C-alpha cells in the first residue's frame, strides 16, 4: 500500500491523506510519530499482531474520533494520542485486565477528547 512506509514490520510513516485508515496486516509495531499531525485522519483500525504503539504515534491527529486496538498491544508510548482532541473513546478488543496490563507512557492520552456524556476524557470501550 503506497500510503504506508513499512520496514521490518514496523509502520514508520503514514503518507496518505487521512479519513478512515486500516493498517495492513503483518505490521507488528507503529513507529514513533508515524501518524503525527495527520489532521485529516478520522479513524484507525489496528490489526491483531501489533504489540507496540510508539511515542507520539498519533500526536496532533485532531480529527481522529475513533481507534480500535487489538488485545495484542502490550505498550503505548509517551504522548501516543497527545492532542487528539476529537478522540472520545478507544475500543479495546480485550479484557479490563489486559487493558490494565498495557504499559502506558507519560501523557499517552493527554488532551484527548472530552466525552460530555460520561464527563471523562477518552473512555475505554471493551469488546470481548
């Protein structure tokens, strides 16, 4: 896919225009700043097998409203969703125990979207 620069199963950079993005199967890691400042990005589906989301991977993706994380994710980097101001929920395809076990970096969800229904920032939706 020409919208992705992938090296050794690591998504290094997204070069597309945004919208609804499905990350290709076979990717195991999303690199640091891979989608940073992609303000046209509205949703991301991450395939099972991805274990790591890098530092500032989605930093400044201000139009991102939804993201699906597989239960294979074990670490989320510093500022991964920093200033994703429209992101009100993250769908996690696992249990609360698995979610709590993920290593989450400093400010990983800083200034994510405010959900007026729940009064919380970026709530986690579990799919089991």
